[in-house]
């Protein structure tokens, strides 16, 4: 890979890194939001088969190499006193019926729709162990196991699942995750439901701020590098030509 | 051009709506029967971005990047506010769920939790804006004491009479999904498809609470919570402005690549 292409690749990945940081900061107030982490691919990936007998073999592709993974750690629980706010404490996702099948979310600011169905703020039905949950009023009681009571009558238990390999959960927006075909989903065991609480985003603004400074400065340094290389070419063309 | 610029802007926009809702809650902290609004946010669509080429030289779309944040919806929180004693005989608080029905001049019905009623020139029970309570309850001028019991029965003692006479019955409406009601101002709500059909009954039936005469329901705004939210919203706005600034810097630096 030539020098200019390498610098460009570095600057491109800075732009993508800033993209990830800005997404995290924009969602500081989004319930149940999980922050994204920018991952830069190892230098070895640039090379054909790594280091071999003929030395380093660069592929020559000047493409940005930032990918993202989701930080699945729990966000702080916030007391809201609203009986329809439910937070999952521990590992697990609530299951909702999305148009394409099941989706998973930790965004527990729930609502009741006109037919008495328990739905997410986006209007998708929240699933219990026996399907959609129907209530007669807007103040159900939900215990730690996720049992939903309508008055004193047990209606259903909220389904809470987890993915043994969290990387198979793909974000689809609106706080929802979809499961990639290859991944398996199992019933969660290690969790507690908290009624009247919401889970805040797990974004730490100071951390993102520092990453942002780092990114902007790296971008600046790359620019200086490009200018330095430009100077070098300039000298090569003009000074060598005088000889 | 630079997605982070727009994402930062979406964050600022969302926080501004958040501050709007908080300030409206704070302004109505002393409004009887006011229900606080809350705003939910959601992350916007993720799209796959080509994040490099794999060993065979193909673009590998493994990176997924979000496109910012947006308001998912604003809803009213219908938790019951504290009942405050006023000793006014026509002040009513609902001890639980339910809404008073108010007949609007255009013939439609609106719903309210504000139970500060008074009499108009004809002795009709009306709300603070002069709209009649559904049920057309008329209090005769010669009555000395009006009593409203917990199940909504209105009686009055008339001068010169020993036994109170019955004047009417107050009904309450309940909804499957009160959060789906539309607030139309003046402390009134209108029924919508999202809220479901109103279920009308006597106070204490259909999951509604009983009436308490001489009390008014305070707003359910909690000052400390709103102040904390306001501080957070302001700081979140600030940090999103920094994102816009950083994106601007990136653009400026890349513009200065060429001297």
C-alpha cells in the first residue's frame, strides 16, 4: 500500500469512529440503549496471509477497516414510578413480535394499546410464555420473575431470553435486536424484572468525549503526515530537478 | 457528507424536545389534575456499511452504523397525584383511575382529572372554563349544603327541609390505555383510537376510584425528578453540540489537506 493510500485509510476510519461516537452520544437519553464500540481491524488483516517468506504483502486496498460490536453491559436503573416501565436486571432481553418475527429489546417503557395488549413504545406486542399479553387495565403488577398480574389474577409470564453468543444479535433500530439465522436463543435464567424502573443507556459521556478528542487529533496528525509527504514529493520534483 | 454531523444534530433536536416537555411539566407543577408528559427516545435505523474487503477482495458488509436518535413518542403518565384538602364542597378528587366527563360547546365530550367544579348562573355544575359536567346536575338556589358521596351521588339539603334531595349522579369514564388520550389543553383530554372506547360507570366501578369531596388532585409532577432530568438534558444537548463541533473540525482539517 502506498503512503498516501495508507494515510487516507487512516483518516477514513477516523470518520467512521466519529460516526460511532456520535451515535452513542446522540442516544444518551434513549432507554435501554447499548453503546457501540468501534473496532479497528488488526494490521495483519491488511496482509495476504500475514508475514511469509517474501516479506510483508500488502493487499493495497485503501478501505476503512472499522467494524462495530455492541457493548451488552447493563445500564443504570432509573426509578420512574410508572407501573408500565419494566427493566431487566441481569442478562436477558424481552421478546416482542416484530413484522419479521421475534425481536429482542431491553427498552422496557411499555404501553397498553386500545385493545388492552401490552406493547412497546413503538406499538409492537410484548410476548409472554403463551403469546401476547392482554390486560383489562393500565396498572398491571409485575413481580421479579416477570409474572404479570391483572389485579390479583395471574395473566402470563414475560418471556426473557438471551443469546449464548451476543454477537449474533444485530441491531435494527428502535431499541430492537434481531437474531441472525446462525445464532441460537435460549430462555434466560439469571435475571430479575424490576417494575417502575427503566434502564438508562450504558453510554459514559466522559469516555466518549475522550475517544472523540483522540479521533479528531488522530485525524489532524494524519493530515500533517499527508502534508509532510506532499512536501517530500515537492522537494523530490523541484530540488532534484535543479541538479 | 459526514454522518456524525447529522447524528449530533439529531441528538440536539431530541434533547430540545426533552427540555420542552420538562419545562411544560415544571410550569404545571401547581395545576390541579395535571399529568406529567414524558418523552421516549429511540435509536434510528442501522445500515450496513462496507467495512473493508475480505481476503477474496469482496466488500464485507459487517459494520452496522446507527443514524442517530429520534423521539419515539410523547405520552402522559397517569399516576395519581396527591390529594389536597380545599374544603370547597364542589372540589372533587378521584381516588384512583378514571376521568370526569365534560361536555364541550361543540357537542363532543372531553375528559379531565381536574375536579374543581363550580356553579354557573343557572346552578349547573361546570368546570373552571364553564363547560358543563356530563349528567346535567343542577343545584337549586335554595340549597344550603351539597354533598357528593364516594360513589358519585349528589344530594343537597334545601332550606326548611329536613331530608336531603337527590340531584343526580356523577359518572366516571375509564380507558384501557389512558396514555393514548390526546391532551387538548385546559386540562382536558380527548378520546382516540389508541386509548380505546370510554367505559362509563359510577365511581368505584370498572376499575375507577371513588370520589373525595373537598379535595383536589395535585399534579403528579415531582420537582426533583424534573430538575434532574433538566440538568441531564442540558448536558446531553451540550455534548451533542460538541459532536457537531468535532465533525466540523474534521471537515476543516480535510479541507486544509491541500494548501
